[in-house]
């Protein structure tokens, strides 16, 4: 019997907050060191999931500054004593108003200052794994995507969904920027790339290019 080689990176999805936001637990299988991407809330649920896997969290990663994605990231970082990396600094204004947004939505949230703002072309390490940073403005101006090249996997936050795209009616959102981010930065990564969106089921870039009513090749040709 042939044993299947352990992939260098594993990812688990843990929906959090009343908005069912997909927090991703990413870890390096060689070192068992990991990161939580967009730990927006339900911290007890997240800590239980991490404990179950035996992963040691070494940092927290953030795709963008919206409440459901990072409202409790600062709280968790203090609890675990780990740094926060991301998003791009253009989302500073979103993160600075988390306290107020939390009250508005009836959710506990705290503003924070990331230990590292990210820019296009940066890399983030998780154990020995490398995640490439792609700046994808549109939903928010400072939104970033984390791409695991070895695993043909992208964590895209609210840029792209199965069958849909991110909203652009928030402050400093821009529809054309979002379309340009998807077609100019995500599609070139390849049709075989699986992506984890900020909400809902996973899909592949290739499938969305076929069926997505907003950014399929056909929809864009009709433009």
C-alpha cells in the first residue's frame, strides 16, 4: 500500500460571527506552526479548533478591515501573545473605527494596530510555508489576498465568492478596481486554483470564469 505524502500546508475553515465569516486555520505540516486568517470573533470556538489540531499559532493574518473579519483580532493577539500581519495600510480607517462598528452591529470589537502592514508582492511565513500577498482593492481599498502557490490555494476574503463578488458600496469601495483585481491579479494564477472566500463555499478560479455572473469570461465580454 502506498502512503500519500503529507501536503506541506493544510487549511481548515471555521465560520465565525453571526455573519458566518470563514476564518481559515493555515498550518505548516512539518513544523505544526500556524496562523488564523481573519479571526473576527467567536474566539472560544477558534481556540478549541486550534487545540484539536495540535497547531501552535504564531501569528494572525487579516485580509481587510471589516468587523466580521477582524473585530476581535486584536483581542486574540493579546491573549496569545502573537503579532498581527495585514491588511494593506489603506484599510487603516476601517480598523480604527472597529469599536464604533461593533456597537453599531451589536458585536464586541476592538481597534488595533497591526505589527506589519502588507503590500503587493510581500510574503508571509507560517512555519516553513510561504504565503504570497496580493493587494486586491475594490471591496475595501486595503484588501489583500493570501496565495499558497505550492497548494494551488488562495484565501481571498471578500474579493470573490462562489457565484458572486464583493460589495463595493462601502466607503472607498470601487467596482472597477474590484473587477480589475479579480481579472488582473487572480485569474493569472490559474484555473486550477481553489479559493476560500470570506463567506460561503469554496470554488476554483476556473469555475468562476465559466459560471460567475459578474466576472465570467462571457459576462465580461458582454460588459
